């Protein structure tokens, strides 16, 4: 059906018809939002995706966040960061709901939400069809009959642009178009329009399905043809089940590891291999706070642990795609290396605030873009060179393929390593001589030396070894506080930082070294809250931001890794079990956790948290997990001469 036929009805667009019935009333019951107009709790969302983009679905059956057609595209559903007027798609019972339960179909990203009411039970099956740019929602009564309501408010450009909506000729669908975007909704039931919203009322009866498909396309193209919903369900089930079935991990935590791997896969952008940190922006690190950032980009510091997690779990193809994305993205002048890139390697992501969005449950501002991309963060050089070394060691790429680039990066690092920087946490309160950054400079040199030695590659080894040894000595002298018996956040300081937990994991010092043991004990005393680890004390660190934050889940997993490396396995498993219990009902984790309010905080779901979960499970269940593999570093100044240049 072409555009001319689409408009052939000649009637008023359904969003503008004055004679349509009112929306069915909202209810307030278990699993439903008690604060009209605001988003659900972060942990009440679940993820669906198609390796191009992803959507968040609440326990109320409302899709409150979706960026189309890519993770970093402007959202067409943005109620998560504002109100229902900023776009959502809700399907739920009309009558009060007595109970809500959710699950993913085994080994998939197909979400099933089961609503219980006085008249019966009904399942809402949500998924994004593979390679179809289509969101499918299927309503299926399981017992009795249940009156249902559907309301769809499309608001493009982050909840600000109301589309022009027209009815399809067959009468059970609409086309919405604005600027570069169009979406087409096909429905098994009759649709109506009221107050800029498309609505439907229908009854779900046992043994029958009601289907909705929403398909995106560029507005200059013909109407997209949606897939057949039932066939798309079967195809999507088969695709995800086949992928998850390749998982080699058979340990004690298989269910949690598999769900985390599926989440990582969902956060990957299939055309390029890039993996976004999260599908969301501006979910706050403190209720009502302003520490709100856009995480729909790819961070270099995730690189090595991503490669190790994927390869240990049996996903070499994804690891190779991630490694290839890394090499393409950082290609160019080493002086222009960034902390983060777009999903296709884009380098420009200016940060701005969205004035019309009130923020998640009122937590402003809502930020698009990320200014951290322009910061100097020396630690990313170590992460990048380590990832390239692991890439070669694991046989994911030819040893010499990236060597000229690595040499160029090291040459530039030799000229800037002594500078202060903003480091791993991307502080905005000024640069310092952060201990962790200098450790990762050491890692860059160490892996470069090991790469040259292992693969007989040309390199100025004597100079690299000498600088590696000098930096190691400098860190042990200026980054270690004898009064605290611990490494500290920055040279000459006294404050602690959870990034120091990575020192034994990257091989800077062995886990049995007294200084590492002292650092672990100090962090346990000073940064642990209710058995979980915060990044640092915001009251003691000049990070340039107001307010506080929750405990950082990845840091808590790193603490467990340290316990494993020190053979404190009983403590490690107890803390790991505590962390697993923080996941929501479908196994997802945000970036942070509020131990007082018992709420998840920050962007959701967070790749860094799930990556840390996978690696820690592997460390607990295998003799040579990622922590052991990565920590087998060289002692400063050692190694045979090979390929001197």
C-alpha cells in the first residue's frame, strides 16, 4: 500500500477525532504504577531487543523507552524520563490486577508478563523480531476472560514530536509519520483515536491471541511490511535459543551467567560489533539526583573483560566482532584517542540537556550525548593495549595486524603518561595524578612488552621495559599510603577508591602481596555499605558533582574477585550470592544499588554490571578464570629480549 492509498480514506487522523470514546481508566494495584504520569521503579523494567535497539517494558505492560532504529537514535517512547505524554505503549487489563509475574522464555529475550485478575489470567508476550525493525506484542488469555486496554502514544525526538497519524485502508492499523521517521501499527482489533493517542478495548479469551505489530522505517520509504506475529515469535524463539545454547559455561551459576550473556548480546549492535554500556540515558545514580548520564555508547574500558567473558563462555564470533570494532574505532591519530565512541565508531557526541523532559521520577537533567568523550583518561590506553594483547593471545586476530597501531599508541603514551587526568570515574572536578590511571599506563607498557616478546614483533623493548619499571616504582612509592596500609585514590592522598581492587586483577602486584591485602582490607572497612562496595566517598572526592550515589555493583564483583584470588572462597561465594539476589525478577542489574531504599539505580540494564557478574562466576567456578588469566602479568623489568627495534 503506497502513500496515496494510505490517505484515500480522506478522514480526520484518528489522533484528532473528537467522537472517540474515553480511554479506559487507570488502575492502582500490585504491579501497577501508584504515581500516575511517572515511570515505574527501575527494577520493575525488563529488556527486549534485536541487536539494533532495545526497549524497556514495565510490570504494568507499558513500553516506556525505545530509541529507533538504533540504540543512539532519538527515543519515540520517552515516558521513562518524563510522563506518559512523552510517549509510551501500554497494554494491560482494564480491571484491577491482583498479581503480576514475569519471566523470559528460556534462553531468549522474549518477555512474558502474566496478569491475574478476578475474571481470569492473561499473558502479554513482548519481543523485538530479529532483523525486522518490529516490536511485537501478543495478548493470550490463560484462564477465563479478561477485559483489556491498549493505548499507544508515539512521541518522536525524545518525547517532543507528535506524529501525523492516518488510518490504513483495512481499518485495523495506522501509520504515524514525523520528519525522518515512520512507524506502522497493525492490530487484530479495531483502533480508535483520542487526545493524540491511539486506543483499543478488547477482551482476551482463553485459547485466543490478539496481536499487535509496530514496525519502523525511514519516512521517505514505502510502508514497511510487518512480519506475521506468530511466525516472528517462532523465529525469534529459535534464534535466541540457538544463540544461548552455544554457551560453554556449565558451572553453578549457569542461569545467571546465561541471562547476563543474553543481556550483553542484546546490547550489541550487530552491524558493527559495538556494545553499548546501557540502552538508556539519565537514569539517576541517586533518587532525585543530578548524576544522570547518557550510556548509549561504547566505552573502551569495557574492552578486555568483554573479550575474556565472551571467549570463556564460548562466543568467539562476538569477541572477534568486538575486537574488530575496537581496532576500527581507535584507528587514526593516537593523540585523538577517546574514552568512548558511538556504536559505529562515531567520535562526536556533544552533551546537551533536554528541557522538555522532567527526568526519571523528577530527577533532572536529562542528558543526551556525553562530554566524557573529550576527557583525558589515561587508563583507557592500558585497557586498549591489554585488549589487543588478549585479542592476539586468544587467536582472535593475527598478531601483527594491529601492531603498528599499538606501537603508535605506546609512543604517544610515552609523551603524556606523566600528566594528570580524569581517570576511570570521569570526574568533573579537575584532573589529578590518579593511582589507577598510572597503573593502567603500566599495563599498557607491560602488555606491549609481552606482545613483542610472545609474538617476536619489532619494538624498542629496552626503553619500554625501563619505563615500565620506573612507573611501577613510582606507583608503589607515591600511590601507597603507609599509614593506611593501602594504595590510595591519587598520589600523596589518603582517600580510597574501588578501582584499586583491579590492581591484582590486571597483574600489577600478586594478590598475596601485603600491600594488596592491606588495600582490600581498607576498602572493606571504608567503602563497604551493607556488604556492598561504593566507588569512593563522594564527600571526600572532588568529582565536581552534587549529591551522592549508590553502591557500584561492578566494584562489588571486583571485591569478590579479590577474595577468590586470595583463596577466601567461602566469603567470596557468600558475597556473590548476595549480589545475585539484587537482580530483579528477570535477572537484570542496573549500574548501582541503594542499600537503604533497596532500589536499583543508574542506567539499566548495565553491561558493566553483567560483565562483572559473568567474569566473577567464571572466577569462582574455574581454575583459570578471567581474573587469573589477566593477572598473570610480568614483573617490572623482566622478559627476554625479542624483536628489538
